[in-house]
C-alpha cells in the first residue's frame, strides 16, 4: 500500500517593496486617467478589491515607465531567484533539513520564463546536490500552488523517505502594462502582488498534515476565461468578467466530484481553504460551497495583506490556517487557467 506524503513544513516569502493600495490607486489615476475613458468608471476596483497592501519586486515608481520583455525577464530572474531561496531556506530550516538532503524539487511559476529553470538558477545559492530531481511546472496560473502540492506529494509517495521540496514563485506585478488601456489591465493593476511559498514533503512518520488525496477538474471551451497573451513587451493578463459567477455556479460540483473520487463527501471537510482571487471571488466561493458569508476569513486576510499573488496565494492561506490551528480535515482549492480547479485534501497529523 502506497504511503501518503506528509507536509513537513511550510514557509512564505515576499519582496521588500510594499505597495499600499491607496498609493497604487493614485498612481493608476496618474497613468491611465487622461488616456483611458473608462478609468473613472473602473477606479472603484481599488477600493472594492479587499486589498490594503501588496508586495513587489520593484518600487511603485518603476512601473511609471514602459518596460520591454528583456527587462521584465531580467527582473523576473533576479527577483524570483531571491524569493525562491528565501522561501526554500526557511521551509528547510523549519523541517530541520539541509538543501543537500533534498532529493527532488518541484518549481511552479507562470509569470516569467527561465531556461535553465529557476531551480537551476538557485541551485548554487541553495547547495542542492548534483543528482537532485528537477520538475519545473509552468502555465497553471493561480491553481499552480495547489497542483504543485499535489505533484510534489505524488513524488514523495512514490519514493518513501525521499525529501521533496516544492517552491512556488510568482511575480505578478511584472504584468502591469502602460500600453494596454483595457479593463483587464486595470483590474490586474488593482489586484496583483508578488510572493513565494515553499513546502517540504516526505512519506513516513511525522509531519504537520497528511496529503490525503488530490485531483483536478477542467471545463471544456473555457480557454478565454483566464491566462496570458504574450507580445513583444511581455505578458498581458486575460480576465473574463464572469469568473465570480462562473465560480459560484461551477466550483461546488467540481470540488464535490474531486473529493468523491477519493471517497470523500463535502460534509467530511471541516474547512475549505480557497485561493482568494479577489473579494468577489471569495464571496462567490462561499456561496458555491454553501458556507456562511464571512467563513473564508483566512482568505480575506491574505488578500488584504498580500493581494492576489497567483499560485503562492493558496499556500499563504494554508500557512495562515496552520498558525491558527489546522482542523482535522481541510481541502485546499484554487481555480486557474484552463479553466480549471485543483483540490488537495489534508488530514491533520495525530
């Protein structure tokens, strides 16, 4: 019988620059107000987003100039490597392990392109062994943290005793664009932040929680709901206005199906932990999961303090719940491009 992977530790990291939402709103008005006729009609998103502050790899002034693909990529490589090392080292320290003891590393990131992959860029600073298994994952967007946890747990279960490190890094602020006068770009400017999370997993005794099951659901004909468009200057966010209503109508049955394939029912879950894509998405998920309004409190706190960091955000929510006291069984979920949803169920360690 395959032994389930255990979550041994979890750590988070953010870059040094803090973007207060009030400052971001003023800057957006300066940059878009005279050029985009719909800006004033949309300006309220900075207040309604449920965000107090975010973190960024560059100060606010950096975004006042047009930046090209090459410059954005250089900032991505520099900033993502630093966050990778910070989050990974803290996770390993919490686990009482050295980087040389890591057997496999799963690296999740969709906000930049690195070849060699980020784990290779960080390898010397980390002190990884030459024979480490490397699994870079791209393109999962906001679902990447949950899907990455599932991938890392399967690796750990397949190799009992092996130490698997998951590192999830996103620099969403690098998608801010001065040249695109679109609703999606303004929403991204009001939502996105940068951050990283890292987990250590191993099959065997001990750990914080057991990764009990995992699964995904992808809806057909939904490629236009969320993702990137890529041009000479970099990524441009693709957002459909229908994400909250789509989540409200479809997330519940999808999560129920994922849990059901693992022999679990919705009422077996003590706490749903959800990726807080935005204030409206949180409210939609509460309705979809038949939860009282306000139930997703960790999600609202993470959104307020860090914004939407894409893939790491769900792991920030898990970290918040761990510090408050993980219930007996929880289900970590996130929606992402595809359009898709990922779910991992966790059992608190005895």
